[in-house]
């Protein structure tokens, strides 16, 4: 499951690189989320913090749905994967 999370993070980074029209704030928000998600792979991660990240991912997915559906889809997949990991 953590390998799937790594794949999804890589996909998110690719989508961020391809989404040239993202404003700076949105791109920075996604980069911070990606960094926090990377922490989910760490076995010593702080579970309450990760639960907050999961909530932020859901909000970000909704916000990106109309203008950047591919990014929203990746975020939703990451949220699902985190849920399967018990986060």
C-alpha cells in the first residue's frame, strides 16, 4: 500500500509540473500537502497530523475538481490510499 502511495505522490508531482496555469498559492499548497503525505510513508509518523492532511486533501480535491480534474483525481486516489492505511 505504501508503494501505491509513493506512485501517487510521483504522479502528483508530474501533474504539478504539467499544470503550468496553476497559481503560485495553489501550487505551493499542493507541494506542502505532498510533503506531508510523504510523511505518511514514515512508520513513525504522527497519526493526528496525517488525519488533518487527509482532510486537507479532500478539500483540495474539491477545489481543483473543475479547473484541474487530473490533479483532483490524484488527490482523491491519495485520500483513498491513506484511508486504506488507516489514516
